[in-house]
C-alpha cells in the first residue's frame, strides 16, 4: 500500500476511470484540478473512461456536462449504471419494465428492446414473470408512485435499481439519491430485495472490466469521491483507487481504504 497522500503518476496506469458528480464536477462546475488531471492522463497514454451511477441522464448528456466543465469526453467513453441494468435485465429475461426515475434509465432499458412505461401507468395484472420495476433518482417521486411500485413488486415484479446510495453530492449539499426510494419500497414489501446494477455491484464491475479491455498486466486506477462505490469497485476488480474529498466521503468516513487520498485532483497530480 502506498502512502495515502503520495502524488499520482498517470503514466503508471494502462487506464484511468473517473466518477463524475463530486469527483470531476459539482452541479456542473469543474472541481479543482479536474480538467488538468484528465488531460494529464490522456497525455500520459492512459485510456480514459468515466464510470457513473447516475440514472437521470444518459451518456450523451454526461458528455455535455463534462464539456461544460472543460473536460472533453466521447459518448463511448462513458459507462452508466442504467447500461449495466439493461444488460442484467436482458440476461434475466425481463421483457417489460415500470420505471421510477429519469430518461437516462428509461432510454437505456428501451434501447435494449425492453418495453418501458411509467410505474403509475401500467394496468392491473401487469406484474408477473418477465416484469420488473426499475428505480433511479426521482426528485418528483410521490406517495402514489411508491405505493404503486410496492404493489407491483408484491405482485411478482423484480425490483432493479442503479444504486442504494442515500444521497448524491451537489453544490447545495447532499441530495436524495435512489436509496431512500428503494428503502421505502422494500419496507412496504417484507421479504423483497433489490437487484443493484451500479457501482460496486458485480454487474457493473463486469461491464467496466469489459470496457477497460486488455491492459497487458499494467494497473488500472479508479478515481472517485465515494468509498462505498468507487473505492469498493476498485477493491472488487483489483484496481488502484484515488479518493478525493470533494464529494460524498470525508477523510474519516468508514469504508474501504483507497490507494491514494487527496483533497482534490489538483493536489493528487504528480508534476
């Protein structure tokens, strides 16, 4: 284990993967050193990718947010939790989904050829074999939404979610994420469980590993702001990790230990 405060040399890595919110930007504004760190990784020859649990928007919108923050990224460099969810649903034989959440999740599922509807719009008798409820962050969620989702899960629909994180970082503080919605549904349906498809689930790990490809034995670095998602994913895959204190986790937050620990990406870069 390296000293946690040691600087990072991007040239040491075959690939460097970045979380988005709380790591590279916050409410669309670039965080200190973020554009320069990504540029340094590209200049060093590392393959750069972006791994996010967001379900609100898809890869194209994520790329646009990165561009606004001064970071160029191709749509094919972005791996989202809804993409992993769509793959998991296809493998599990899901053919119809009732959604709670934004267009990023709906579009990914529909793009896999699965029928998608709002959770409040599906008819009685809809749940059963092949049916699923998908939950992402939804600031407009209502008691009616929660009640209908719980009814569908109780009737046999499988519950999927991008993450069970309690909150998402923003410039206004921590905003509720998917976790509270999932918790409410599970509280109403004793014995039910949720299939988690974002970081650090095995489903997401498999997708991230496939995206990274062959590294010829060279290490991979995961950069993020959350011990329980970003650092945990790195531990699962045997990657190094850099935790920055610009988002979800603080220096004393419990959870997996990172390879590197820095206040932000400006202080992390070895120059």
